[in-house]
């Protein structure tokens, strides 16, 4: 049954200091965790795992046991998976799927896959907290659309992946579950808001992961954990929303350790649903088909730091520009391209539209003083910003967004894809709420350091976060965003797949704690 939300306001919230104090403990836990060898099952790609289950070379029970052992071994050190379902219940569910397989019945392409859903998506019978003490005990009665599709495809939901409170910010910490540590160094942030998803993937605790993206939430944690995260075109993955027509900023999408795996999950998530009136009608099966394609002679526009207007930590651009060699190796030409809108104009438009989108769905919490006291400061800032907006402000911002879309459309007449970093900094300390300064320039908001993610969101571009390598004095991970024209999602997957094939170091660079 769903929990009465009004009863949750009395639940005590940890202070921000107490939440982030857990970051150092994460690193110590990781060092103390046993480094027993993982099962070969957890190292398999999702595509290979699906084939092995269908051919009955491995059973759903064996897969479940391997993933649960990996979670027991590594999750205490990174805190990526939360609200874990009882292990005996999960094994019993796996046994049911094995009996179905023995009878020649398979539910779908994810038959027998253990899967942890991002804790911003409703999961029937499994706690969904949004990282907020307001909802720490909420157990939904219904699944989100994409979650229901996972179940129909044969996935076994094992729990949730950790997020920032209400998904606000690219640092995954909250007062319900604490901090998620980076797969490559748990004392550093995992990114967000799909931070738990990226780390669970990188640590081989699950074969696939889902996420969502408003301001880089699928792209930033992918780049910081050496995996792939895809922000689809708006409408590609349908979602229920109180605003089914105007709000086209946040989207749901897939994460995976390979692009082929990512395409497999997208083929399950995507497809029209009449409850989401702007969802796309294209056949999602194309994303699970072979992704091989010749890119010789195709062109990439390098946006970099938007012509020097963004503060970028030293080493980020160097690492990303070195990674561009992967595109050259598949025959693509790369040119530096100017950003087609003055950065201050884009940022003003972004603040207006984000205030409106977040304030509209969270204002009810703000109006209740008891609930407002449990909101993070960044949420209050967004809501209060929305309360100052006028209808003309929204009209002007929407017109500016359309202008940016048209400018990008013109760029895509010259370039097949546009590329820029997934973040303006390498992973920072997990004890830090958000960077207050980058390269000597102050960050005036909690998401200014992720301004590099705004162009794809505002222009409606499908955008893939891919690993770019390890840079800076500490050799930390960073990623690239590959942007394609609106609704050219398949092309973005194909070029990311080609880049991956030309960059074998990606698969050869697992988190050090995996051994």
C-alpha cells in the first residue's frame, strides 16, 4: 500500500554535515572490504548475458546469486544501491523465471536480469524516496511507465539506486541514505543525479541501469565512472507527468558498460504510450539491432568550453581533446566550432526555465512550513525563483530556447555531431556539496559547474555521455558528450559504438577495487 505522505513530515532529517561526513567512511569501508574474486557472470556484457540465459547456459538463479554476492562485496564501500529487496525473495523470483525458461517461455530480452531502479522512479512494492525525508517510507502502488516495461521484459527489481534529494544537483547525497562514492575513488563524488546507477554499473553489481537527465544527470556520472549514459530525445522514453505538454526538459534513459548493452535497454524503455501525449511512435527495436556503421568522411564540431566562456578545471579539456583521436581513428574530421548563442543569454534562459519546471512540481512542499523545513536549500532556491517569474518571463525564455534549437539545427547542416565535455571539473570530494569555484572563477549556483550540460537539454538533442579517459594530476575519469540532431538517437548510438570500438582502453579500465 502507498504510505500516507502527510505522516512523513515528522521523520527526522540528517543535517547536511552529517550526510556528507559519511563520505570519508565510505573510502575506509572500501579499503576494508574483502577483494575476493567476482563471478565471471558479473563481468559479462548484458547482450552476452541475455544470450546465455536464453540458451540456458546460465540460470536466472545463478545470475541473481552472482549479483547479490557482488553487492554484498562492494556496495558497503560505495553506497550505490539502496532499499535492497530481501535476498530470499529475489532468489525465489529468479527460480520462477528459471521454471519458465525450462518450459521455453521467456518474458522478454531482460529475462532474469537483476535490476535496481533509480530512486526517482516509482516502483510498485519497493520504497521510492526521491532521496527526501518527506518520502522516506513511501511504497508506491504502481510502477512508472519505464519500470513497468522493465518488469514486462523479464527484469527482477532488486532495489533502487541512490540519488541527490529530488534529483537536484550532480552530487548524489541525501539525508535518507547518505553519500554515493565514485567507483574509482569512493572519497570522491559519483556525480548525479544518476550517481548510484553509474556506480552500480561500474562495480558490476547490475548488468544494466536506468536513469534520468535534466542537467546532465545521465551524462555526468557516466563520464565520472567510465560507463555510458544516454539522454534520449524528448518523448523517446515516455514518462507520466503532471505536465504532459510543456515540460520537455527532464527525460529518462539508459546506462550501460557498452553501447550495445545501452541499446538493448533503450529498446525496452522506448516506444509510444498514450498517457504521455508527446511520446514518439518510432519502433524501439532498432536500438537493439547491430550498431555498426561507416563514419569515414563524417564531421564533428568541437564545442569545448563554449569559446572560453565556461570555467573548466585544468586537465579536463586536454583529456577530452586527446580522446577525440577515437573519432579520427574511424575516419571522422573534427573542427572547432563557435557556440551559436551568447553564453549569458543561454544561462538566463536556463535559470528561468529550470526555476519554472522545478518550482511548479515542488511548490506544494514549500507552502507547508513543516515540509519546507525538510527541503534542501537548493530546492528552496529553485522554488522561490519560480515564484518571482511572470508569464512574460516564460514566454521570452521559451522563445530564446526555440532560437537556440534553430541555431543548433543550422550547425547540424554542417556537422553530423557536436562534442563537448560531460562536466567542467573532475570528480571532487564527496564531502563537498558542490564546487564553489573552478579555475579561480566563483560558481554562483549549485549547478553552474554543470553549465556544459545545458546546451543539449535546451536544444532537445539526444546526447551520449562516453568515457574520455583519466586526467589531471590524480588521473581521474572524465567524459565526452556526443550530441546529435533532434530524434537522431540511433545515429548517436552508432557513432558512440564506433568510438567505443576505437577506444579499447575503456573496457580495459575497470575500477581498481575490482582487482
